[in-house]
C-alpha cells in the first residue's frame, strides 16, 4: 500500500519522470494560458489540496463541446499504474500496491487486476470484478490470446483465461524474466499490440534489464536500459525494437503503422523505427560508435514530463482531432495534443493544442486509451508528489473519460462472439479500436487453428484490392499477415505496389523470419546463413534495386531497418544503394540508419566500408567510417549487448572539446563523459565526480596576456535532483567556489560563472575546474561553455 517515505535518501539518478529539462517557450505561451491557472514550472511535489473526483472535474478546463465523466475512482480503484480494454469493451486496471518509492517496494502478493464494465454507456463503470489480487508489483497490462499479459518485474507473464470466465485458469506463466527494477518508475510498461501482431512496450534509462526466457544462458539474453521492445505471442520471441530515449511511458502507431514515443526529460516526441538508436538521457549509448543518434521530431517544447500516447483514430470527436496524438503532461497537469506532418522518411511534430488543463497539482496522468465509443480515457495516478518519491495520497487513483457533449450511448461490444467474417469486416470500421481488437482476435484464432483461413484470406484480399486509401489497404495487409495469409511470393508482388507504405511493410514482413535483430546476434553475421535463407537471392536482388531506385524515403527507411537483420555479406548491395541518395542527406532517419547497419562491419571490412562511404553521397558515412577506423577494433559489443570499454580515452577528450576547448578532462566517475546534443534547450557535456572525495577535473595551462582584462567564463547546470560544487583552482589556489543547483541557477536552469584572471597577467597559470560531490545524490555536472576571454 502507499506510505510516506522520507525524500532525501530517495533522490538519485533514477528520478527521470520529473527532471526539469525544458524552458517554457513562447510557442507554449498562448491564448490557451488562461485555461491553465497553475504555475508553469517543474516541481517534484506540491502542497496540492486533495480534491474529490467531482471537485477535480470541476477544476478542469474542459474544452468547449466536451464533457468529462469519472469512469472510476477511489475507493473502487487504487494505485492504478496501467489499464487496457478487452474485446468486450471492458477496462482492465492493473493496481500496484507494492510501490513505495522509486527506490523501494514490498514483495507481498497484494497487487491486483480489476475488470470494470460500463453497461449503459454513460461513462461511469457499473460492474466490477477482481480478476486476481495476488500479484507483486504490476507495471504493464494487455489483453489477448485467451488471457492477459502482465508486467511484473523481474517477469513478463501470461495469465490464461481460455474460457473467458474472468478467473485465471492457473498461476501466471513466466514468458520472459530478467527485467530490472533499479528505478521502480522505469521498468517494462505501456503495452500495446502492434499492427504486425507483436506486443510492444517501453523501458526506462535508469533500469537495467537482461531479458530472456526463463533459464536462458546470459549469452542469449538481451540488455536494455532504454528503448522500445517487443514480444511475439505465438513465436515466443523477444526483441529490442529500438534503443535510446529516456523514460518513455507512451507508445502508439498511426494509421500507417508508424511508431511514436512520448518521453520525459529529453525532448518529448520521437518517431521510432525498427533498429533505430535515439537521443538518450544522461547515460551513454551501449554502442559508443553510434556517433549521431536519431533526434526528436518536435518543433516545440512543453514542460517535462510526458506519459501516455494514443492517436485519435476514432469517430466521436470532431474531424480536426482525427490523427492527433493525445498525451498527458505531468508537470503541466494537462492533456496535450501534437499533430504529425510528414517530413521525408519521418515527421515534424507540431503542437496541436493544450486540449485540457486539469488545474489540479495532484493530477498525475500517464496513460491514455481510446474506447469503443470513441472516448478518450485518462489514467490519473493521483498524488501531490508527482515524481513518486513519497506517497502523499495513499490508495487513490482515477480514470476519466472525455466525450463530446450529447453523445449517445453505444451498445456494449462483444467481438469475441462474432464470426471470422464479421471480424474481417471490422477492418474497415471508422474507429480503430474495432480494427485493432478484431485483428488481435483473428490472429489468436489463427494461432489456435480455429480460423476459417481460406474464407478470411479471400475477403481480406478483396478488401485490399478495393481499398482507395493507404490506411485501408494496410489494415487488410496487416490482418493478412497476422493470420498467415501472406507468403513470400505474395509479399514479393507487393514490392512493386504503387503504395509506398505497402512496399515498406512488405520489406519488413519479408525480413521477419530472421532471428537476428539490430541489437542481438543469434548466429554468426559474418557469413550468410548455412540453413534456410532469411531472404531469398531474388528478394535480396530486389532489395538492392529498391535501395538504388525507389523514390520513396519511407521504403528506403524500411530497407535500412531490414538490412540490420541480414548477415554482413548480404548487406553490401543494399547499403550501396541507400548511400547513393544525396536527397537523404538532411533526412532525420536515413543517414543514421544506414550507418547503424554499416558500423559493425567496418572493423572487419575496413577497405570495403571506406569505398562504400566514398562512393556514396552521404557525407555522414564518410565521417563516421573514418572515425570508426581511427578508433581501432575495440567494439563495445560482442553480441551487440555485452559492454566493453573503447581503447584509451581519446573519445572522452574529443567530446569535452565541444564545451571546453583546450581543456583536458580527468577522473570522471559514473557514466564517463557524455555528449548531450540537447539538455535544457542547449548543448552540454556531462561529467561526474570520481567518488565522494575525489572530483572530476578539467585542466588547462596557459599564459594570461599582459595589458588586457582576462576572464574565465563558465556556463553550467545540474541534475534536477541533485547539486554539485564547482571549484575553480588556479596554481593550486581555490579562487572560486560555487554551488550549482536549483537554488543558484537562473530561470533558464543554467548558471553563468565569471572568474577574473587579470591578476595573473603576464604569467602562466594552471587552471583546474572541478566537479565536486555535495551530498552524493545525482552529482552530475553539465558544461555548456568554458571560455577564456581577454579584452
């Protein structure tokens, strides 16, 4: 159960959700501001009064034309950490009674899953069942395949209920184990079924997991400390889909099957592709040879942090909302929307609106769902300590529903009672809730041999041919795939289809057979398979042709992803074709994705790699290959998951020059020297003290010119849940001490320090800028600029 725990000992680097990262930009200060009466600032906790659910609704700035109902609240539910719909339109709520703080939890079997049903469609549940109340620390949930998938670290489990009587058929079955709990806020979460039939989820940066099947040897496990993962329910296969990000607690797919994640601390919005490596909070990439990770797509900022992500692909809201991404913002205590605009192979995420400020400092929304009636459902963890470091409001939690005013109640669905063909027809429904639920049911029936495959596939093929829009075409294609209706020959024909997304998805499906992903090698990639080929010789030739000549950057992006699943010897023609497109130089994804596929091959094939880069038209490749060759053969990974140290510290020194030209870095502790392209809207290089007693240091020896005023100018910041002591030492004398923390930085979260060096004019001075510990809690220093200026 929730209980109060003293705060100070809980502050550590794992406090990712509530890190104060971004300024409130002018784009956010708009006419909508008068709807949000709360102060626009980052905070860890507040003195928020406890509002009863109806009082909370009365405070909300509900958009004109909409109503909010309290679907469920305490005492009917408590500690809701995740929720989802089943195929009967009921909400399954995972309640975590083990959570105490981000550093502590209990091991008692007290967490539970409850099933809530709204039989009359008024937006308030009226039937409740307890499915199980003997779980320990739930973090994620998804219904399907005759049961429910549950995240209960260290395990991903499946609780069967084949007869659908809402009672477990037996104890939870362990599918995967090895999930970490370093930060109780950052373990496996945000489960969602992908259009390809995989179960997807998120994972945070400060929890370290080595995931595999129970009993797996460590060499077969996959390391993840930040990113998106997926699990196939019938193949029983686990993969890391993408690496990087911070503490993503929201992931969804648009109507073309493009994945998008919402994040905390770092920029909030990312277009996530298979095999991508993304901007990562604080910690270095597992592979140090990434060099240039994939950046955010957003063109605006909100306060940190974000939770939940669902595209509105339903039919109840006004048309302008269709296709918008709904998300919760924890520090703004609001529901926000972003709008995606196509940009090459990726998108630009523009701010849609501050859809609904809640005006309640205890509102902690971090999950969103779209219901069968088209309503937007919001999960509110609800606490005055928004970062989870202490429990101020025990045994609380709410689920709200947003609907247009005057909406008529809809009949309660029961998709499980429908025939196969009825489920197929739902692939053309105007509410994607029906499309997704029906597709999962069709996949489940196919897996258990209960599907009339011939009839289903015939009808899906008819729908594919008749579709006049890409999204409709893809729905039929995805349903064919998950039910086994697409073989290699059928997919090969799709490679010549007029629809770029059809061609792209055909490439991904043709490559799905591989048991290799971008981050884990299950067999030797240095030579082609000796068994059944992943992709036939004819398909490899077609891939190479498409890489060179396909006009679509989306198709080229999917080829770059697929190439990472191929043996090295089969990658060259595809990479050569992808590297030949000068029009992709500024693309957010393509130059980076091509490099990710080429990088592990460079040490073994240096001449061939350099030739490919020089003959290509992507200057990034030329730079990266040269840099990789200069770094030596010390790869950070054996199976792309086992860490090693790169040779020497030349890379750390190189990174440090970005912030402190001419200085040498020494004695850096945890995580080493880390380059942050964006930290608090500026560039930064991160250091950490060697230990409690020994500082990390930037040193430089120089002669101070005579007859001029010389000043040392430093711009620094701090980890939002810690501070550190800056000491400036000249010739072994401390000439400046400055605490760098939340009470000393400016409104932009940066501190400008100026030290006069004029007294050393005409002499040589040995400078040491030192990052000292101050209490040993998140002592990271962030250096934006170190400069010596003489006037």
